[in-house]
């Protein structure tokens, strides 16, 4: 089997290619992912076996929401409930996130898209490994290119450090507008962390107010400070 055929099998796209419903893809997996349509992504992610997490997942969690949203919220990886239900940010942390969105007059699914860096749950909610992140981030990159959000909110240390390719702390990254693939990005705490550290809720709130101000500038076509 050629490398291209292996990649297509790994991504669940072999039947589409054989039936000539998609053009011959490049042989490089990342290049293939970065050309996908939403339909192809939704087929490829559930079939993906590119890292070891496929063996322990119940199902993949691609993301949820408005596929042309101005707001893109990115967390770390699915937890137990997300793995069971196939949707990101459900359970207690999800309810907190929904409340935070409501305080900004936003709702999940309306001009908001929510995703994680990893699409499969690490067993026991352990930290993602670098090989897993490397295998999975092309999917997120493609989601960002398709959504074309005005602003990304990276929630939690892992999402922030992965997207910004840094090991800086959340504390040092908050309160500034960064860039990911040219898209403005702000950093805040993960809702699951806030459930365990209630005093930091006030900081998360100020991050969201900061993000909202940046979004107003972006929607009005004004430059945001970097
Ligand atoms: Fe594929 Fe990402 Fe799941 Fe790994 S975590 S199997 S790369 S979808």
C-alpha cells in the first residue's frame, strides 16, 4: 500500500477517493488535512488513528458551534463527559463556560465555536503528550482556517502554550493580544481550573471583558494593540 493510501485509510477518506469524489490528495498528511472541507474533516476526525489516543476514546470531539463564528474558544482535550457525549465543554465546566458567555451576551452556537486542541480524550484526563499534540493540531489549524474567527480565546495553560508555542505562564500571557496563524488571540483560565480556584474567577472575568473590547475593535475594523 502506498503512503498516500495509508494516510487515506487512516483518515477514513479512502472510499471517497476511490469513488473519485475527491481529487488526488498530496502524500503528506498535514498538507491533506489543511486542504479539507468541513465535510471531509467531519469524516476524517472520527476515523483518525494518527496517535495512540484513538485506542482508548469512546468517540472523537471535533467541536461545536457556528462554523463562521467571530469567536473561537479553544480548550485542552475532551474529558470523560465530552468523550461520552461527543461535545466539548459539557458538565460543570461547560455550564460555567455557558454562564461566562451569557455574561458577554453570547451563546454557544451563535457566533461562537468551541473546540479543543486534542480531539480524543487522554486516558484518566492526563496531560496530552507532545506526539499527540503534533498529530492532532493540523485538525485545529484547518478548523481555524475554515471558521476564520476574528478572535481566538485560548482557555487554560495547555491551549495557550500549545497555540503560542511557548512555556510562559498563563499569568504572563493574560491581558495582551497575541496572534495565532495571523488571528488575534487572548488567554484566560480554563473553566475546569476556575471550578477548583474560585478566587481566579474575577481574573477570568476581566480577561473576558478584555476579549470583548478587542472583539469590538476588530468588528469595527480598528487595529488591536499587540
Ligand atoms: Fe487522531 Fe487527534 Fe484523536 Fe490522535 S487525538 S487519534 S490525532 S483525532
